[in-house]
């Protein structure tokens, strides 16, 4: 076997076993946080680029590209070669590594003579700091996206110290094939920083140095509403906010993002205008050289968000100006804080959510309606009889061959997570008994239906609903995010895990990719003073003491709160009204904090933040849910499944990442609980990594609505 073949087999073994060195590890090596010497990174990098001339997969090319960026930022030599790109661009597209590439680029000289062949020999090293090294790293990655909507792919050209520093100089001196990369959608518009500002230009930026001339990004997400019988009045929603921004001379318009959403929920955590600071990266130690920021990175300071659905009902310019003054002053005037900054999944709104399910009976008694009436259509899709019959027939189709071969277990388990009032279980069991009588196999007598929910009150209601099937039913009070804690004895035994409207009600973080930088969305809950003052008056206390009462409510519940604090609450009903008033008034303030290393961010137990990378880098800027607890529940539920079992979930799934770019997806308020849409591409990606095929289809037994059915089965 030749040396070339041996190296090819070595890299493929590393890929198959998941042992390719990740960029995060490389960065830790270079920073000195491991025992590995810094030069080890450059050594392995050289070996990887040399082997990239072989016909390697897109995943290998991604790792090579990440190492190039890490090494040039650390000041180590970077090989300026396009050999790091594979020729199998279709695979690269499916990973979302470098989207919107034209096929002709991947074919090299055959279709585009200006582009160097993928299998060309390595070119030169560029050990110089500054823009030249930046460009060398771009070459090694096959090009990096340039600000202004161009993807510049360069050949291996050596640049020496003293040559031009601007992107225009690079483009003028070397052949390049330009293909669209970071193209904004039709809803994105650019406002110049000033009437005489030059067009947007790409270049190397140094932290602390202000770059003028970039366009202010305006992202109008509900662009579909620009047409129709009642088209959206863009001027009425945008002009007052832009006027408020231009009136403030301290605002650098070149570093402002103006985002317009249509918040569809009657009640949400959003005000009409929100101002979100975008935090910079941590300052480098004194005496160290600044690291140039790649030209594809747009560094913004501020995001202004407008709810265009409600913008016509307020004095928009005055409200925007007030929000800007408050943020720039660094204060929290006109609001009472309930918590400090933190990830969205750790916000106190999820304590309110848990309290709602724990004391659902008292909430329903106070509002005079059941929680299902808060759902769109006033009922859950889980009770659809046609859908239940389809599920049962699918089970029979699986069980019959197993029974014929003697491989069907004696006990047939079905698990439902989130049982509601028991309507779904009753529908399923009624239809199962009727179809089994016609089928003649006696499956009903072997069936064990496990009803699982967080709320004991809900389980008690569900037990009454399925009274006719109690011999076939068991009830479990459990945390949906950790089903294995209570159901570990059923590992690999369950033929159907059924979930409806649960994942959208579980804690979640949010992350964003903006201008080439990855951020985590941090939140903190607050009460506006105009809402907090009446609440304080009704509870016979001061505004400053309201947060303490809220914390006691969430810890004790309304019954114990009224008993412990009779000076503030005459009756349990008064404590419930306090709960409802606070919930109605509560809002979330947001800011963006850079995420330095995805591999150190754990989405759920055993799920690394690196799982997000292909989604975040799949195209234009995007903000998405992580659905941490839904991921945890999903991964553990998969471990319950029999090899012929499947998981079926009806919920508010986002099935295309562009839906995040065009619509508001939460959080919103459903009665006393929280609702967020679920990141379908992320769950599908995690499912595939665990050996399951995950598919999404529109719920077929309802003509209207947003419910999508997710199905996960062991991959054939």
C-alpha cells in the first residue's frame, strides 16, 4: 500500500470515529490551555492541508477551514492554498458549510479557468501579521465571505509586507471567481450612515477602531405583509424609529441593526420597541497585539426591534427615543427588575410556567376556563380520531409480522408525555379497542398505556377521563425533560412514544449568527413601572418589595403565600390575582453576548454546541431557538424505543431555518404558560447523529393551523 493510500485511510478512520481535531481544541492549544505546545497546531495543520489534496469529505474540509482561521488569528503561519476545499460540493451544501456556491467553482479549471483546481499543489506560507495573513487564511479556507455580499475565492498568491491593506487591493491584484454568499433577502434594506457616506466596503477592522461608511442594516421580516388587502405601512413603522436614531448624535448609525417583527401573540414578553445592546468580545490583555477582525465580520453595537403589528398604536418616535436614552444611560429607570442577566432557559418566566402547571386548578378557577381553551381552535390536535386510527394501524402493521415470527413481546408498551386532560388517551384507547376487536389478534389485552405528566392535577383529571380503560393504564408524574429517570425500566421496550404540545412549553435558550459572529441571547425579566405601581397598591406594599413577593409566590404557590403573608393577601384568591397581574405585565429585556467556543456550550446532556454550527452557518444572519429541554427530552425518549418503535410528536415546529428569518417564533404567552416554536432542523440533526430518521409533515387531519407532526424511527 502506498503512503498516499495509508494517509487517506487514516483520515477516513478519524472521520468515521469522530476523532477529527476540532477548531475549538486547536484554539485551546494555541492559547496554552492544554499541555500541547502551540507549534503542534501548525504542524498538524500542515499535514491536514497536504492530505486535503486527496478526495476527502466536506466535513474534513470544514475542519481544515476552521483551523486556518484559528491559526492566523494566533499569529502562526497559515498555508495559502485552496487545496482545503473538496470537490464534492453537494456534500458541502448539505452540511451548510459554505452555502450558495456555484457548481462551476467546485469543478475548477474545467468550467471556470480563473479558479485554481482543487487538486493543485500547496502554495506559499504567509507568516506576516495583519491583512496579508488574514488573506492567506481566506485562501486556505477557499475564501471567506466579504462584507457587501461577495464571496471571494482566490488562488494561491503570496502577499508580502507592505502590499495593499484593503479588500479592493486584493481583488485588483489577483484572479477571483465571485459568487453570491451573504446576500440579504428581499426584505433587507441599507440606510447609509450619512447622506454622503461611501458605499459599504470590506476591510480588516481592529477592535476599538471605529469603521465609518458601513450601511445600517434594516431587516423587515414580515415582508409577505407588504402585499394583500391590508398591506403593511413600512414608512409608518420605520421612519419614526430612524428619526429617533438620527436625532441622537451619540449613535453610530453604521453599527445599528433595525429589526422589524410581526409579533402575532395577543400577549407576549415584547414591548413595541426594544433596544438590545450587542456586547463586544472581551478585551485583550494590555501589551498584546490586537487581532484583526476578518473582513466578513460585521461588528454592531445595537439592535432596535419594532413590533410593526402594534406600532401604529403608540407614539413610535418618542417611545424609541426614550428606550435609546435609557440604554445609553445604563440605567433601569421606569422598570422594576425581577432577575439579573442570564440565558433564556434560566429566566424566571420558566418558574412561572412551572407554577402554572403545579397550580393549574386554582388558575382555571380564577379565569373561569380550562387551559385547552387558550390553544388555537380551543382544543388539542391530539384528540383527533382519524390521527389515532392511523397510528394504531401502523402499530398493527409492525406487530403482525413480529407475532407471526414469535418475536413480539408479551407486553406492548405505549408512552404518552404530556397527557392534558386525558382526551388523547381516551381517543386512542377507544379506537384501539374497537380496531383490535375487528383485527382479532388480542393486542388490547397485552397493551400497557403509560400516561406521564408534570402536573399531578392534570393526571388526576386524565385518570377520570380514561376510567373505562384503567386496567390498561398506568399514571406517572415525571419531568418530561428526563423521562428515563422514571421510565428507565422501559429502555428499548416502547413501541410508541406519543407527545403533543409539550416541546413548545419547555425552557430554551436562543442563539444568533449576526455579521459572522455567534451570540447567545441573554434575558432578564422586569415589570414596567406603569404596571408595577398598581400591583404594589393592590397588595399593600411598596414597588421595591414587589420582586420579593414574586419570588415567594414562585417558591410557595398562591395558597401558602396567602397563609404566610396575610398583611398583603386576605384570601388565596387575592394571591392568585397577584400572580395573574404580574404574569400579564412581565416583559423580557434582551442583549447579545458573544459565544466564543461552541464546543464549550452544552445544549443538553451529551449534546455539544458544535451541533449548532451547520445551522448557524447555513446562510444569512439568523436567530433561532436551541430548545434545550426539548432536546434533552427527545434524546432520552429515543432511548426508550424498541428497534421497531417510533416517536410521534405534534407541535409548533420550524421546519426550515428561513422561517426564523421571516417570522417571529416566540416566546409568547398562552394563558399562564410560555410558548416557543421548536427548532425542527436541530432536532432532526441530533436525531440523525443518534441513528434515527426524523421527518416532518403537516398535521394531515386539520385543514388550518400551524401544527406539524414529527416522526422519528431507527434508520434502516
